C-alpha cells in the first residue's frame, strides 16, 4: 500500500510540474506583465532579473560583461592613465549602483570576478608587473599613498548597510516587522546598525574596509615600505597635495612615480627577482641596484653629480621663496650663489649648511636633504646630529648670536617635510601649496632623469 501511494505521489508531482509549466497564466503586476516561464528559467521585472534558484547567474554574467565592455573601451582611449583612473573612479563604478543595490552578490564573486577584472585593467594602465598588489593599494586611502577607490566588494557592503537601515527605520510597520524577523546578530550590517546607528555604522564600516586594505598594503615588505614611512612622516595635507601634483604630470612621469612608490621599477634587483636578469649589480658602482640605490645611494661620481644637481635645484627654489618673503632686519645666507643673498661661509667656519636667516641676535639654520622615502626620519636625525655643535663654528662677527638648526626633507619622489619651528623662528609663512607643488615636480622630474640614466 505504501509503495503504491509513493508512486502515486511521485507521478502526481511530475504531472503538476508539467501542467504548471504549460498553463501558468500571464500575471499582471503594477503596470508590467510577467509572462509564463519554465521553472528553470528566469524573467525580468522592473529591471531586476528573477530566477527560481536565486543564484543570480544571469545578473552576474551581465554585470561582468557590461563592466568588461566599459573597461575595454576605456583602455582603448588615447588619454593619460591618470584620466582613465579618474573616469573609472567617478563614472564607471557609478554605472553599477543599481545592480549592487538590488542583488545580494557575495563578496567572493565581487572580489574574484568583478574586482579582479578592474585590477587587470588598472595594472595595464600603469604598466605594473603581475606581482604588484594593485587591489589593496588602489583601495587604500590617499593619506596612505593609495588611490582611495573603494572596491566593488566594499561598495556592496556599504549598500547592504543602507538597505538594512531602510528596513529598520521604515515608516511602514510591516516593513519594520520584516526587519525584526530577518535580522541576525552574526550579520555585520545588522549588528552595527543596532549598536551604532546608521551614521556611526557607516563610518565604522568604511574605516574597517580601509584598515583591511591598508594593513595588507603597508604590511608588504617591499611594495608597502615607502608608503608606510611616508604616512608616518608626512602631513596628510601634504600627501594630498603631492597626489594632486603628480596627477598633473605627463603620463610617463606619473607612471614612473607610482611604480617607484611600490618598488616596482625594473631595476636590476627586481629584474633578477622576476627572472629577467642574471645579475643585480649596478654597472656603475658594483652594489645591488635596487630602487633606493638608483634614486639616492649610488656612489658613482657621475650619479653623485646628478644627486647634487637635484638638491641644488630645489635649494634654489626655497632660497628664492625665502628671499621674496624676508622682512626688514633679516638677511638670507645660502650655500648657492643667489642674487641678494650672502654665502653661509661668512657665518660659519668649516661647516656649510644650506640656508641661514640672520635676525638681530639669532641665526636660524635650514638644512635641506633630498632623501629616499624610506629615509625621511633617519635623514633628519643624521643632519641634526651632524650640526649639533654648529654654534661652535661661528665666525667672530657672529659669536654672540644664538644658533638653531632645523631640517627640510624633500624625498626623491617629491614628498615635502619641514619643521614648523623653522618658519616660526624665522618669522616666515609656511610653504605655500604652489611652492610645495613646484618642489615636488622638480624632485620627481630630476629623479626620473637619474633613473633613466642609471
């Protein structure tokens, strides 16, 4: 009896399924119509694709295809890579807001398919090698030398938070009941909304996503080292100013800076790691030819002359700016021949600091160093130690003057660090954004020339 009943039920279910597929009537909803579809099929209503298994297979493929076409078109444009990044950040990502809002795509799909596709094109635009950690670097905030472009996985997470908040705070009691019935403490968006509220939850989520990218990027022993030191040594506003400056540079210089920041220049050390060179030794001095070595550490006389020229170009910019801002009863002394300025050898015997501003009873010394990004702090400490006893070298005409020493660091890629007390004691305004930008451009262009002649 049980066997016959089981067979009848199985046969009845199969018949119902077939009949349902054959006679499912057209259903009218709102102003649109949903036509009959197979159980394994799908239909689109108000722009959203529905399928019976809710796996979003078709929407996923459509999103990937749409993004791929847009990125291919963008890559084919004869414009600078900086412009491509700006279009990608401001326009391309905005074209997928609807999809991210209505579909609950998993982070795994967004990271492994969508973000991977974006990373492929960004790497191509910037000519980065395959070993470059582009995804985390691009999504890292600008203050950590990243691009500040959230990944699609990050964007989806923020939109999920917004959608859940809409349920929680709806004016419709039935919608609020839906929130209560569906909320789970193990769902990040739900727990954050309940404990923090929307505004704080949104800020917390953004910070959490940024911290994940930053911790991964700065944790990279090679690619993240320069960014780590810069973020610890340079003011956030100066890093933002630096980004604006390099974004306006010619494309080949911009790409050089970005690759150098991540230690991805094809130096002999990297080429050997990538299996493209049998040696990593510098042909000029015989030391390991790393990024740092090329830009600031080579001991070849010819290269040292280029380092000095880069230093003097920036020193001249600063000296001329100081001269234009000097008030009465102040005199500028410089280690270069500058019209209207005297030479520092008139003040000190045996030492030649770069700059000195003489007031009525004080000498404010400014020492400029052009150093590698990873040496911003150590270079400052070295110079302060070097000139610790500078007052003992005063010439007889200045033996009653007090001496204070301050440092100015400009990195090989254009980051500017200056002690605030230098401006305060010398009664000067702080470096203007225009001046900082000029120093950054000068350093970057000179460094690229040094690299090209390595």
